[in-house]
């Protein structure tokens, strides 16, 4: 019994002990697996934390790479703007508004580059890198300081220093160093970015190996979020690269391809060759260059925001027309380029271009203003007109030049244009020396009081006595004088010659009346116009009232109208008559006529030519003559060529007229003989009276 009890006790004890041992073992295993699990979780959490740090550092490094590349682009834009400002400051033809815009653009670029530098400095501190300024930082800071100083000095100082500095020589040395420094910095930053993403990938692999045992437990909580974050970082890298590519190849205003992208597309189209050996038509295409007509006038009158809106809508309209059949790019300013594949002849090219012009014909509404916009298009065909990109652009540009002379038109290149452009280039080279070589001439066209037939004055018209081509009218060469010095030189010659001729008439006892001189608005903006007349008056002992100054309606859309008004008012107080030329063809309004100090308003010849043909033109002439009379101004009608026109103007109450019916523009000797013969009296109603005088004179061209 005792043994049994003892055995039972012993067995019970053994069972209890076994159960206790089993419990201890289970607890031990539990502690082991729990410890293992905890260790795995702790390792995973440690790796996770490490990954977070690595990825955060990679994100910062990625941001540094993007900012460095963006700062490089901004620096290039700043350098180009600074160079453009230096060149423009030395060119008197460039208006102050453009210089101010360039200065504003340059200051904005400086601020953007400095802001990028500050952000880069902050990001480097986050990476605990050495934040001491590098050689590139110091050079860049020096460049920005000099550029900032350049923006602070006045335009005249920049112009005076240009010949000494040359084109932005003040930064030439650091410019090239900075370019190399940026390239190295970009290369290093992208290398660090690639290294950081590689490190992140290695740590990810380690994490996968470490979490094999706990994959189903912690994978969803740790691995997937990390992989997602890694994918996001990779996508951010791709987005950064794509954004940089867009900055380099897209026009920032209109969103269409820019000049760089266009040149790549053009070269690619030329290099593509016939497809699969098929006929050459597969590689035929047309290149068009388009300029918006009168865009500068609208831009100056209503401001750059309105001009930008016009460019955006214009680009959209062109894109909608050529969608799926071509591509459009903005070359700069208001110039666009269009590539149209599979066009093989002039007729197809012209039809295509006319569709583009048609898209611009509808009215534009911008900021409450409604504009009528048109364009000029020049086109060239590959390979018919040229076989390489440079010559294609040259041919299209020649065609565009011809189209712009007519406005709202399409011109396709031909060989005659090339010959004409060469001849024009030769004229351009020669006309700049015409004043120095005393080749300019002044012709005079009389103004007649059509009530009495008496001589009322002259308009001075410039001619060019070309050594080989003979006497050239202003239409052949005035547009070539496209710089302020050239236009000023020619105008100064005309003023001095007119003053000398007036003095000769006075010495001969001849009353020639006042002589009107066409004065470009660009000269009236500054003191140049006033100084020319003042010098002539003093040198030849003349009265200010011996002169009249003619300006066109374009003055009303000139940004510097106030400066012109100041010069005009100053001349008018001294006795110079101020005449509004070509009235009815430009931008004059009733408000302008009321406020601007004109003495004489000249009705354009385009209305006179329709007398007897177009009743509306006749009514307009009557209304304008009556309006001018009501405003208390004098009225002169240009372009009178027939007796019918003369009679009509007399019935309308016109007082002064000029035109071929009375006399063509003639040189000093001829008009002097006419004045002497006519005793200052021309009977326009009795041509036989003037013909007796004309018999003693040589005909004039």
C-alpha cells in the first residue's frame, strides 16, 4: 500500500515534474521564438530606420541634383541676358523700354540663382556636408555681384563702357570656369544620387534576407511601404529628369517646342531619307516661317501680358490647324516655324500656309481688348529649294522677308528672291556710307493753296544718288536704315541740306514758304531731333517757322509718346509747324487729335485715289476735312493726280494739296527755276500757264 502510495506519489510527482518541465520547455521555446521574433522585428525596425535615413538622404541628394541643374540653366539664361543688355546698351536704336525689360529680366534671373544657392546650402546642411563655399560658389557669387552691379548702372554708362569691356568681358573668365564647375557639380550630384539609390537597393536586399522568417508577419507592415517609397523616389527621379528635358526643349510661354527642339526635328526630318526605298515623296516636306504682323505695336501699346496672351492663343490656333499633319515651334519673339511633311510643290505649300493664315483671321480678345491679327509666312521645300537645314532656313527666311513687305500674305521661295536679297544686301552695305559720301539728295514737292493756286510751301523728300543704279526713291533704301545711327545720320543730312537751300532762297529774295521734313519718332524721343533743327537754324540764320516736322500716326502707339510730345511741344513753341502725316491709315483717335499739338493734318493719298471710284472714300474725305476744320487745324491732302480729284477737293473746302497734278518731287535747281518763273504763283486751273514755265526745265523722275 505504502509502495503503491509511494509509487502513485512518485508517478504523480513525475507527472507534475514532467508537466512543469514541459511548461518550462514551452516557455523556453516561447521565449526563444518570441526573442527571435523580437530580434527579427528589432532588426527589421533598425533596417527600416536605416532605410528611412538612406531614402531621406537620397531624396535630399535628388533635390540637390535637380536644383543644381536648374541653377545651371538659370545661370546660362542670366549670362545671355547680361550679354544682350550690354550689346543693346551700345545700340542707340534700342528703345529704353527694351533696356529696362532686359535689366528687369536680368535682376529676376539673379534673384532666382541666389535663391537656388540658398536652397542648396540648406540641403547640404541637412546632409551634414561641408558647407564652406566652394570655388564654384565663390566664382558664381562674384559673377552675380558683377551682374547685379551691371543692372544698377544707367544705360548710358553701359553704352560708354561697351567698347572697353566687349561683350560681357567683365565675366568672361569666370563664365567659362562656372560652366565647367556646373558641369562637374551636376555630374557629381547625379553620381551621388545614383550611389544613394544603389545603397538603398543593397539595404533593401538585406532587409529581404533578414525578414525571410517573418515575411508573412511583418512584410505587409515594413517591406511593402519601403518598396513603395523606393518606387516613389525612383519616379521622382524620372520626373526630375523629364522636367529638365521639358525646360530644355519646350517654350515656357506657349508650351510648344522651342528653337532648339525645332532644329533637332528639322535635322531629323532631313536625315530620315525615303522610307523603305519608296519614292522620294516620303522625304519631301515644307518649312514655313511665320511672323505676326504689327505685333510690336500691340505689345508696346497694351503691355507684355497682352502680347503674351496673343502669342499663346496664336500658337494654339496654329497647332489646331496643323494637328496630325505637321508640327509648330516658337523660334522667339513673335516668330514661329512649321514643319509639314509630304508637301512636294509650291501649290500644296501655299494652300497649307493659307489655312494657317485663315486661323489667325478671327478677332483676338485679350484682357477686354479686341485685336485683329494677321501673319506673314515664308516657305521653302525640301529637297527642291535646299538640301540641308541651314539653307532651308535661309530660303524660308528670304521668302518671309518678301511676305512681310506685303503683310498678311504667303510667299514661297524662288530663285528671284535669292538674287533680290543679294542685291538688297549690297544696297544695305552701301547705304550706311551714303551720308558720308554725300550721295543723299533732297527733292522738293510743292504744296499748293488750291483756292488761289499760290505756292504754300514744300515737303522735303530724300533720294539716294547711287553710284551705279542712279537716283533711288526712298522706298528702295529707307527700310535698310534699320539702326539709330544710320537713320540719325540720314535725317541730319536732310535737315542741313534743307536749311542750306532755304538760306539760298532767302538770299535770292525767294519766299519758299515753310519746308516740311519727315522726322522719325525714334529721333524725337531724344534730344537729337531738337538739336538738329537748332543747329540748322543758328548756322544758316533762319527762323524756326521756316521748318515743319511731319510725324506719322504710329506716334500714338509709341511707348515714349510722352517724350515725343515734350520734344514736339518744345519745337512748336519756337514756331515749328507740327504735321500729322498719312492721316487715316494708322492709330489716330479723336482723343489723340484733341490732345496732341498738331498744326496740320495730312490726309493720306490712299483715300484720294478712290475719288470718282468709291463713294465711301469720298464721304470719308469730306468728313475728315470737316473734322480737321472743326478742330481748328490746317488740312493738307496728298496724292492729287487728276483734275477731277482737284475739283472734288475744292468743293469739299480743302485749302492745301500736293501731288503729281501740280509737280513731282524735284531737285533744288528745278524748283528754284519754277518759283522764279511762276513768281510764287501756280495757276492749277490753267495748266497752259505752268507749261510755259516748264518748257525751260528738264523733266524730273
